[in-house]
C-alpha cells in the first residue's frame, strides 16, 4: 500500500491558478505571464537539448541525505572551471524573473533549476561575502515553495532571513545580488521595504510562527484565502517564543503551515534523529507523503468532527485510537507537535524536490482546518563541497575562491575584539576555576568556541534562548560561580526583563559581554548595537563600561572577573583592535589583564579650548577629530570616559571647569552616555553659570542600514570631520566642511 501511495495514488497538482497584486512587480509579472507559451518552449528546449550538469565525483557525497538525490545537486571543481567572470551558465534560471515563471516548468526541470540556483548563490556570495551555507541548504525547499504556492499573495516567512538568498534571486532581485549587504544594496535578510515577496523582516530568530499566526488571523478577519508559511530553522526553534506561538496556533486552530528546516546543526529537545541511523530513506519518504495525503487528512478531519457529537467517554477513546494510528505513520517526536495542536508531517528529505512538491501541494489543497508542521531535513551548505566539509559549514563568509572555498583575509595589525575577549577570558579561567561562559547558540560569533576548546566543561550553549541564558547565569551566580554571558548587544535586548528582575533586582554578580556594540557594517539595522548603553545604564546596581581599544577590553574582562558586588557589563565593537602595546597597559603574554578602578576615566589628549568627552570606540574618532582641529588652531582635550555608570564625576567636573565647551560622543542611541553626563552636570550646578556650552553627539533617531562601516559612521554624523565641525562651531571658530 505504501508503495502505491508513494508512486501513483497521490493527487496530482491540479490548482495552478496565479493571483496578482497591484504593485509594480506584480504588474510586471502579469505582463510576463502572457509569454508563458514562449517560456514553455524555451524550458522544453533546455531540458531536451542540454544535459543536466552531473557531478563526476559522486562516490563520497557528504551528509546523511546524499544517497537519496544523486549527484545533480553537487557543484564540482570541473564545472567551476567553466565559470566566467560573469558566473556559471544558467539557461533555465535566466528565464525566471519572478515566481510566476516557475509555473510553466515541468517537475523534471526543477532539479536543473536547483542546480543553477545553487551555482548562482555560490558565485554571488564569493564576490560579496555574506551568509552562504544556510541558503545553499534550502535551495530545493525554496524552489518547491515558490513552485507550489502563489507568492506574494501566499506569505512565506523565512526564519532567520539569512537563508533567503535563493528566495531573493527568484523574486526579481537577481541582478542586484552583487550589491547584497553593501551600502545602498540589498539587505542580507528579508525586508518588507525591499520587496512585496518579503512578507516579514527576520534578522533575529524565532519570530516567524508568531508573525505567521498573526497574518493567518488577519487573513481570516478580512475574508481572504491565501496560505501562510513559516519556515523556521532548527536553531530558531530552540527559542521559547517559537513554542509560545505553536501553543497559541494549536489553540486558535488557524490554517497555517510551519516548515521546520532541520539541518541538524542544533540539537532539538525532542531528538528527532539518532546519530546512528539515516534520517530519511524510502520508507520515511512514503510515510511523509501518506501523512500529507489529502483524502486521509480530510477523512481524519471529518471523523474528528463527528466524534465531537458523541459522549465524552467515546471522544476520549477515539482520541486515543487516533493518536495510536498517527503513531504508526509518524516520525519519532511527532507527538510533541501534535500535543501542541499541530498536525505533524515528516520527516521529509529537504533535497528531494519531488517529495517536497508532492507534500506541499497536498497540504495546500487539503480541505482541512488547523496548523500543520512539516519536518524537513536539510544539509547546511548542501551541494558545495567546501561548505559541506568546513567546521562552520561556511555559515558567514568574506569573499572567497569558489573552487577551493578559501576566504580572502585582509591583513590586519591586531586580532578581532571578539578574539581578544575570548582569549582574555581564558586567561581569567586559567586562574579562577569559578569562571563560567554562557552563550546563546553563538559559540563562533562570540569567540567562545576558543574558550570551549580549552574548557569544554565550563561553557554552556543554551540555544537561541537569551532569556534563559540570563536567568541561568543568575542561578550560577547564586552558587558562587563567576558567570560571563556573552551575547551580541542586539540579541541581549531579548533578555531584558530577566536582566531587570533576575539580575539587577537581586544584585547578582552576572557579567555581560556585549559584542557588536555600535554600528555593525554589512549586518545592518537588524544587528545594530545601538541601545545597550541606554537600557543597561538605566538599571540600579548595574556597572557599565565600554572599551576604546583592545587593551581596555582585556582589562575590563579582568575588572568584571574581580567585581563581585553586583552585575557589571562591558561593550566592544565589531572588527579588529587598533594595535596598541598590550604590555604597556599591564597585560601579560597570555592576555591576563589588570582590573581598572571602578568609575575611573582617563585623559587621552590634553587641550584647552574644548573637551571631547567620548565613550567606547568613539574615543578613536575623537582623537582623529582633535588632530583636525589642531590644524585649524583649536586645542581639544580628549577624555576616554570608560564608565557610563558610575561616571568619573571628579574628572568630568574638572573638565567642565577648565573648558568653555564640552561635547559628548558615543556610538549609541539617545538616552545613553550623554544623558548621564548632562544629568550630572545639571545636578552638580555646573550648567548654572552659563559659561559651559554643552552638545551631545549620538546615533540618529532612525535605524542605520547595512553598508560599509565608514559610510555608516558618516551617515550617523559621528565621523571625525563631523566631530571637528561641531566642535569648531561650538568654540566660535567654525570650519567649512570642505576644508576638513
């Protein structure tokens, strides 16, 4: 029976109606659909006259799913030898401008399209850098989704959005891929402002099911019939918000589809696949199709409706029978999702385009009610051998050589701030067995992979669960340990209530290492670390620090280790150190730092006309600005505050009395360092005489988009010339911008 269902009795794809919106890309798609006959001829010609590009080295296919699809989904060095500067030959992909053009393809042509799309992604990212392996892993899934559903009327939400490069290529943005993550170019994530095909912006994780459920409820309220599909990764589904949303979706019983993209890079709580067994084979393929089989789902839905009219005891018995029957055809772990109220289908081979199309089509056409979860198994980096074999799967890359996968590393005079943090924490842990590191599924990004190699039993990856990470660390602190929570500034926002209630209110000594503080270049608005100074320094008991160079960062790690009176945090930017002499700052060869006196700033440059009071990385921009001012006859003092809370009030009072003008500079939002300084100046009466002119320079009150960091700095008005221009105007010696 299973064989028959697998091969012949599934309903064929019947409904290929296409619905259009009214915006420009939809109108263009309307015009393009008139040429479908010509496209059909073109596609047939390609299929008949051009052999599929089959990889010649197929004996060692990487990954657990390789056996099920063959070599058509692999890119080989021999094929890349034929690539020109313009990229690989993509005759079929060249005919696809919008998803509507996929409708004219035959099922057997989709494999060739996937091969070309995969090659196009590798070629583009090799030129620009970006997120590579996540998008490679969902090529077949992306093609199947756009083939079966009618976007943009049907809503697809990618969680996280960095797996959507293939989606961007298929939705009218292929010619812009060379600009991805660059100033004025495409975002590296889905973005509503960029395209009507991007249903929801997802730069952070675990949000797609909540957003999708809201869209489904809104759809029904407006009497619409479109599908809503949330594609969530196995990393993103470790976030508690995803489970809250699934629980709510099951309760509301709304029609929506959740696709769990399980690339086995994160251990799921339900342990779907044992390490010693192949996750997908012929039987699971048949079972997945059986679960999606439309008549079966409709019959089950009808039976459930009938049993509601029977006595409670009979309802309970039939529910048990239904659960048993479902257990016979469902994968392990399915009951977990069923208990939340989602109909489980899977696991499905995410690289078998035929199975994906069949399952998605049946789910779309089924006349049933309620949320469905389709468990799809994929391989991160699929089809590109360097990514498949790399330890990090080439998750995030700079420019690289397509043949070898070797990334182009710029020559730098210092390590990254991330690595300075990690190595200095290792030095502290060498000397103090109580030091523990905690991160939220970001071992590589936070540098704690280095720490883990040295102390595998003293680092905890909690998954994408920042709230839990914070409170977990609170518990560690309660037991006398020295926990360091290393989370990007932008992601720590997700654990704010726990910082307030579980850390600060109880005055627990939890240390927060906030990486990627300030603007973050190519990652853009979704990852900007703009708000940590404002939200951390406003909390009672919290000590807040910011490093202006790698020596200060190392010493702040030592300071945080030694500080046991309450919570403490320190911020540091993306990028590399500036190359200071570490030994001159009291740092040993193994990067063991020296604690800084709490609340103590330092004068980096002495002047007399104006004080540039800077916090964090803005100290370096201020020093350059002081050089510019000196050329125009203006003498500037540059102070590195180092602490926002507590402030070095003695030093600030002295500067206020010795200078007629003061400017605070910070790479943070309104309400941060400047607010604390101004509050002190007013409370101390230093503004009363009217002799001190005060200005503040912060990030503007809008989100800074992705691009080159120097471009972002200029856009924010925090570049050295901007500081120099404001300072010269404030002291009454304005310098024309063009002269700077």
